């Protein structure tokens, strides 16, 4: 398992794949054909979500024009107002300061749960500064904000251009974002390799197939999908005692929609799920292989031991991770997140430079090798070695992750059960 299968599939997935668009449907067809060639059984799961196809963004200040990227789910927009600067959200909440009809410069996007307050203060738009290396990120708001009507026009621009704008606070500016926001449907692909025993226990492996707008999604996340392809190829010929479910989720970039719908529709089956394994961000030839455990200290120790036993250099920690594992852990399933970061590919995620060209088979092979070893070990163990337990501190972090995005916990999974 050198990474060749993974890399070959990644080349076929190359390019922007916004959930629910023709490009994403094309990518799904590639994955389905891959599964058919392996004679692996699969099904699709369709669900609705809001997305944006994004065009150019501009800021006009007198005769000067600055280019940027409008936030997803805010386009199209064209608004003007007086330029203002707020270093923190506390300044916005200052009762002595009037932000009505202002275009606000902020270093970072405010916490999503704060947007109803921004809307109440009648702020007309927000400009955020991208990273100091002047790479402009592709960012977006959350779909729940459309339902609650608290979307605010937003644009992300170069750090160096923000420095120029700050010198013009108090002057009138216009921000413009081209593109379209609409409701569409996307689909997950769920493959299954039946176990050799009569056990009902199963392991769910997952990775997301979609990208943010404007990004070719090399490291994030065709790298993870490529690893899934390697695993399916191997385990289709070497099934474990326990069932293996391979979930190719869509809509991760818009709020974990695919995984949330999966958990909502398969919640009864989750009682038999002993572990969720998420592959998200991979392929860095010069980086660090990491595992973030969203569960317990016990599972941290299990994986740490496994990495030493297999001779794998693996940095293991316990925390939450912003990806498709989160709805599973919210419902009590221990999850682990495998990623490889630290070099150029992972630094480029969510930008137009996240290209397969920066990824190598060598950068994929550490996660493939350990993933195979770990799944085979857990899948074939006579007694389930995974303690289905999530530490209380991690449970609070999981809940805080969702509520911090302005969601009620019932809306993460439970409210999706009847939506078709």
C-alpha cells in the first residue's frame, strides 16, 4: 500500500467540488465507478443544503479598488457605508459606539453565534483580513443563518490591503460580492464490506468529498478520499470480522451536512458502531502524522500503543476536531481523526493553491499504512478493544462546538430526521 491507488484517484477528482454542483456530481460518479470496479456494495443518501457559487469580490475606496473573496452564503451583495475598525467583538458591543450602517474591518471573523447581534446593530458589511502571507482564504457562513435571516455581506482580502484600508477609517467604501446562493441537493456515498463473523459491531470510516468554493481541494480532502480508496481496495479482498462502513460524505464544508444527515437517519444503527475513523487533510510529504481522539484517555493510550507496536511516528492527542466525526461523537460514538500537516499542502487548505500537485504518494503512505494496521487490529480482535466512552470534558467541548456556531443541539441531528 504505497499510495499509488490513492494518488491515481486524487488525480481523477482534481478541481473544485462544491457540494451539490455538477463538479461534485462528477466526482461522485468517479468514486461510484471505483466501487463498482471493486465489486463493493454501496448506496447513496441524498439531502438538501444551501450553498454558494462564488465570483469575484471587490472593495471600492474612491478611485482605488481592492480585490478579495466574498464569503459563501452572503453573495450576491453590493453595499456601501462608512469604514470602521473593530479589533474585537467587545468593541462592537460597546454601548457608547454607533456601528449603524458601517462597513467593519475585523482581523478575524467573529464567532458565528454573534451574528444576530451584528445584524441588530445594523452593520452593513464586514471586511476580514486574510493570513499574513497574503493568501486569501475561501470562507463561508453557516446555513442556519439563512433560515434565521442574519446573513451579513462579507469579504476576505489580503492582509497587506487591509493595512491600507485601516488608514482610511471614516471614509465611505463600497463592497461587492458576485455569485449566487441557492438551495440544492447533494449526496453521500455509503459503501459496506461485510464482516466475516456474525458480530453486529461495525467500524465507520469517513472522509468528505466536497471542497470550499474556488479551491481544488487537494489536501482537503481528496487526500482523505484517496486514503479511503486504498483502504477499501485492501479490505474488499481482506475483510475483517466486523463490518466496515465507508462513508464518503458531502457538505462537510457547509456545516457537516452529510455526516449530520447520516447520523440522523442511521441513529438506531449507531449503537453497534464501536468506532468512527475520519480522514481529513492528508498528503503532506514533509509533515507530521497526527491522530486527534474525540473520546477518552483510554483510546488515546490504545492508539499510542498501536503506533509504537506498528513502528509508526504518530502524534496522538485528545480533543475535538472540526469535521464529520463530530455528529457521531455528539451521539456517543468514540471517534478518531487522522491527518498529516505541517508542510506546504496543509498550509494551502481553503485557498486556490490547495492542489494535488503539492501532494505525493510518500505523503499519503504513513496514514494508509497505520490506518490499515489499526482497522485490521480492531476489526479482527476477538473482544472489542474500544471502550465506548467519551470523557465529560470532551462531551462539553463537542456541545460547545455546535452551540458556539449558533445551533441548538437538537438541530445538529434530531431535527434532520424527518427532512427529505
